[in-house]
C-alpha cells in the first residue's frame, strides 16, 4: 500500500488489520499496490520472528518476502511557480536562474535530474532558497517500479486459420511484392494464431499492412506477457525413479508418514538425514518430493550454491520436468520477477535455490529440503537480517505445518545435537552405493584414507609439495587413465611473498592482510578489497633481492603438477577462473568428459559432485583451516576433508585419499581419516558443553569499524564496559561479555575492526532494548567469530 508520510507518499506493508487504531490520530491509506495480499500471513509471521530473533528492522525482514524489484524510492519533484517572462525581472544568482529556467522549460523535474543536468553542487540549499522566495514548490512521488512483467506486442489471428490459408493461396497467385508480404504474414498467423510483431516484421509486416489486416477484421494487435525463464532451452529428459534400497526406503517412509500427518496449524516434523557421501540422499529427497506432490503440496529445496551444484539441480529437473523453478542470483531482475510471480500462482511443484529461495511464495507449502545443511553459505553474513536459512526454515515449518528435511554427510554439530535430543528425527544412510551394470546399486566401501606427516618428508629431504606417497599414487592413477583431484584449502591463502633476508611480507595498506601472489600477471592482489600491485623485484623494506613467493596457490600447484607429472593435462577450478556465467558448468563438463587428468581446486570442488573416473584425491595441506582462531575450526576442517575425500572412488574402480599435514594427530584430521563422524561429534560436543558454545549457549557478535585505529579500540572498550554494567544492573549472571578484541583481519577497506562477543543462553536479550550507536553491526548466531 501507499501511505502518506508528512507531505510525501511512502510504501508500506499491511502487517495486521484491526477494528480500531492503537494511535490517536491515524491517516487514511492512499492506495493499495496489489489488490491481492502479496505476502501470506505465515510469511508475515516469519518476518516478525526474524526481526525479533536477529534484532533486525521489521521492514528488512518483510523485504525478504516481497517480489523482486518491489521497493520504490520516494522522489522529490520540483515545480516552478514563476513564468518564463518573469525571469529577467527577478534578482537571482546565476545558478538559481539556470535552475529555474530548466524547471520552467520542462514543467517539472526531479531533484536528482536537476543536479545531473546542470552539474550543480549543494542542491538542497539552492532549492530551499528558491522555495523561500516562492519560486518553486516541492512535491513527492514514488520512483517507478524497477521491473514490470515483460510485455511483447503480438498480432493475433481473428479469422479461422483455413480462411487465412485460402486467402494466402490466392495472394500468392497474384505474386506482387505487396500481395506476397500479406500472404507470408497470413500463413505465419495460420500456423501459430499469434506471433510477435518483431518476427512478423522480418516476414514483411509493415505499418500499412498491420492497419489493413486489422481494418479487414482478420487480425488484432495485442500485448502478450512473456515469461523470462532461465531454464528455457534446457530440456531435461524425464527420468523414472529407481528402486530404493532398504535404508533409503525406510528414510523415505518416515518422511512420507510425516507428510501425511501434517496439518496446517500443527508444527511440521523435522528430520536430519545423515548419509555418507554417495549414499543416495538425493534419491530420498526426490521420493519425499514425489510424495508431497502426490498429496497436492508444494516444496522448496535449498542448495548451497546453484552454480556449484548443477548435477543436483539437473536431477530435480529430470524428475519433475517443467515443474521446477530455479531461483538464483544469476537471474536478471526481470527473470526473477517473472519466476516469483509464477511461483506465487502455484505453477511449480518445486522451487530450488540458495538461501533466499526459502522465501519463495510457494502456496500450500508441504516440504522444505535443505541439502548439505552444514554449509555456512546458508547464513546471511552481510546486511540485514543476518539469518540462518536452517533456523528460519524451522520457524517457517512450525508456522505452515510443512515437513523439514536436512541432509548432509557431515551434519553440523548443532544439527546432530538436535537429532540426539529429539528436536529432529535422525535418519541414517550408513552405506555408500555404487551403480551396477544393470542400473541398480550395490554397497561400496568409502575411499581409503592415508595421512602423510609432512615433517617426515622434510626430514627425508623431500622439499616438493607432493609427498612421496602422493606422487607415486598420482603416477599410478595416470598410468591407469584415471582422474585425480588435488585439493588446496582456500584459494591462495598461503601464496604470499616474503623477503628471505628480513622477513618482510607485503600487505594491503587498507586491509592489513598479506597480499596474494597471482602468477600469470606477476601481481599481488588483496583478496578483501581487490587492490592490485605489481610484485616487487626487491624488498621494499631492506632492499635485498631475495624476495620470494612463499606458500601455495592453485596456480603454483598446477605448475608443480605439470613439472612433476609431464604429459598430464591439468585443469584449475577456483574463483579466479570461474568469473564467467557458466564457467563452473563448463569446467565440470570438461573434467567429466576426461579432457583433463588432474583437477586442481579449492573449496568449491567439495560440494556434492559426482565424478566417477576420479580414483585419487590428494589434499595438499589440511592445516590452513585448522589454525584459524575460531571455535568451529575443527568442525569445519573435518567437514571439508570428509567432503573432498567423498569425491574419490564413486566409480567401479574404488578410490583412495591422501591427506598431507603437519598435524596428523589433530582430532579433526584423525576423524576424517577414519570417516568417523561420531568421533568428531563426541570431541566437539564435549568441548562446547565445557565452554558454553553452541548448541549449549548462543553467541552475538558486535563489530565496530572505523578509520581511526585508536578510536575503534576505544569505542569497543566503551561498549564492552557499558554492556557489562547493563548486565550487572539487570542481574544476568550467565552472560559472558568477551573482548574487546581486534578482528582476525584487523582492517578491511581502510576500517579498523573490533569485536565484542556476547555468550549466554539468550545474549540478544541484553541488546534488545539498547540502540546501537553508528558504526556498530550485530550478528546474532554468527557463522564465525573471526
Ligand atoms: P548423495 O546425494 O548421498 O551423495 P546420490 O543420491 O547422488 O547420493 O547417489 C549416488 C549415486 O547413486 C547417484 O548416481 C544416484 O543416481 C545413484 N543412486 C542412488 N540411489 C539409487 C537407487 N536406489 N537405485 C539406483 N541408483 C541410485
Ligand atoms: Zn585490501
């Protein structure tokens, strides 16, 4: 709706309708934007819940549920109150005169437009001056919506097609150019009944011909709304469901009975599907979807990132041809707009997308599936609200009665805890599956994992990045024409440049992190702000010329692999080579087609891909993530190692994994080597219980960022002090206030960052009634405390 606000008109959302107003004076609503409610009552309730849980403005939370491009800015429009012939008589500055002349000439103009057209500075002062003298008047209106349905002018045949054909035949006898043009257009319309004008023009439609056809009552021009669909042109052949294994069947039945028992107004059940990599979780999702659809319900499926999970998206498309809407950030605003509206009309059985797709307006929502639920891309980490899709999904299912299925090979420690205490129901697929010739499946072992202690390699005089075992295993795989994955934790984290004489490491001036070396351009790049410098030939600090690249990036691994394994074809997969739109899919397709023998990649290869020819995965170093100062470092390292290891041995030839590390006895490395999730879980849950970390306590992370180093520290100290006093005043003993402490990356884009962390059973409670001063941001349940 539009509401009056002062002299302006603003957009608003109706949250509640009541008999009378809580306020003494209320104004009338100006107009409705859409006669139908745009957001369902359950989703409005979800917005309220998000706003309370994450302490975010309610409008930000409702915005998640609004159609794309919905928000409109209020604009200030100026109208002249003087006429052109009065201008010479007025005593005005040159700027005022030009501005007034401009307004008189156009009738009115928006303030921004005036500023741009006349290159003015300080427009507010100028406008106020003119306004005071009664020479201009302000008015307000809303910007035009950013997107509209795409409307394409068409010509529709009114006459029966046979008549059109007959006339066309007669005209062709005539043979004149004019007759031929009319014949062509009539034949096209006889085929399709309606065709876009733009195409008919290529067949010879002219303005005169268009007029004649309409005047003769043969055809009529009309606007047709077309749908911008990103899946258009991709046809997935329909696939029949396979016969489920006993484990899959048991899981699928449990979900099916929850779907049958579901009723609006009663909270839906939640399941945690813990299945090792390649155990057939996706088939369980598909069976659950089948069941939901058979009951007349609709579903939302969340995946960590669309471009990294093309195989998963494809499998949904194959099972439900034409009934899957894909929502992702690569869509144009127009495409997104169209899909959103179609979803709202109930055209799709399933909406698939990353985190934000949770808010797709699916009517009759019966099932929400979150694949790879442990992934931290499900947590919004910037802007507002900083929600976690898993928690938001739980709430949505509570409100709508939909069933929630969380799936992972390496469940988040918190999710597994909730499966233990009964909040979720645990479903397990302990067996990896392998396809047989006949199209069925048989149990297969998980790949064997070997841990290599890099300290021993150094002692034995091996300075290569490949241990002797890994080098031998790669050669063996290549000899058997099999494929290899070399995994490097994080793009270029360690590929910094260091002076071997004085130890100087070039850093980004505004972000205080080491710059990363990029080989081909011999450039140093900051991975926070993208500042780029050419690599120095001598040390900027001591002038020495022994400045060398240290550590490892994917480019360096690729170079080393080419040297160590001559003749092997290598392919690199990281953020640098995947800028283009379909880059991920094309790299994956090339590797699947065996156009390369060795794939060198970072995190992104860990995500649920099925590459049957891969028999060996080499993890160049397990250590990077292990030493981050974050309480989730151990869990994250395990997840990453286990997921990457899961890429090996999916085909009939089996597979092995080699982990290289300087800390082979770390519990996360040991658990990954043994594929022992439960060992990891026990360690983690004990440690968290002891220290009050999630799921036993909750965190809220406050960050202050400022260009002044001392000021930032001071403000953080003041905040910590103020919070402690407030806590004591309210008598909340079970609330720890940690810090102030500098952030792990102490400076980003020129701003120094300081943290104050709250830990307790409800840390947000303390913050609920405090308003945060400028410069502070709040993250409730942060993904990391770095
Ligand atoms: P996950 O999602 O757990 O990694 P997938 O569902 O991708 O596992 O299953 C691994 C492979 O086994 C896929 O190629 C899948 O098509 C196949 N598969 C899974 N279950 C069956 C089944 N019951 N019958 C035939 N093939 C199956
Ligand atoms: Zn920088």
